[in-house]
C-alpha cells in the first residue's frame, strides 16, 4: 500500500531533507534489524521496481538511505510471506525470478484455515486471551459453528470475527447466536439443526 518513496524510506531509511516531510534522519527496516529478522509480508504483491531494490539489498547486504549517496552495510535474515503463487507470478512476469531464488531457500506451506479447522479452538482462545485478558469466554457450540465456516479470509478473518463477537456478546460469553450475527451465513445451520 506504500508509494515508492515511502516504501524506500521504510525499508532503507532516509536522510533529513530527502523529501518534504523528512525533518530528521531515519533508519530503515534493514538497518534497524542488525542481526535480527526482517519480515516482508505479501511480498508477491510488491511492485517490480521495488523488487529490484530488494534484490540488491539481499545480494549485497548494503542499503542506501533515500537522499544519501553513502552505502551502509546491514546484517539481517529475511522471512517473506505471500498468498500469491510466486512460480506463476514469475511466469506472468509479475515477480522477478532472480528474487524468487533469493527468498525461497526454504519454504513453509501453511494450509488455509478451512483445511485445519482443528486449530480454530486454540486460535480463538489465544485471541481472547491476548485481546481481552480471558475476560470473555466462548461456548463449545459457538466453537463448533466457527469450525463449520469456510474462512475465506483465513486467520485474519477469524481474529476479526472473534474480536467483533467479544465486543457484542452479553455477559462476556460468546454464544452461537453471536457467531450467527457475525457470520450470517451460519444462521442456516442453526435453523436446520432445530427443525
């Protein structure tokens, strides 16, 4: 969602005066990591011109802050995530093949949430614990309904749904009616079970 200048500034940093709002020097993500990890989410959606800049940093381990001529050495490990099939994106010339070889040294495939519904109870408990300090509970029936849903938005959708239900539920307990309000498509399941 970043424009090119803002993305360059976020990743590589900038010097004071590099652009209108650059009122001080700023360290980018690669410099800030120094020995740690840089997580690049949805890398499959990165514009081609940004891919070239990223490739250079991955190869040379040097960054040049926006507005500077000085190169700085950086030390980091990178983790990338995407929902895009990068091999197809390479074939369609939407993703650089040389960058794919740089980032895909080790791949972890995480199945969609709909293919691992057994994870839903644990994820729900985690969301309730971290966001509501376990002040909100959920009934087994409500969990069962959540496990019957398709989850096109995967874990992020589940998290948002749990948060919505937690704010709207009565007596700090999420019940099946709260699930149906949050996901109206599931109302049919309740109706068919009762008839």
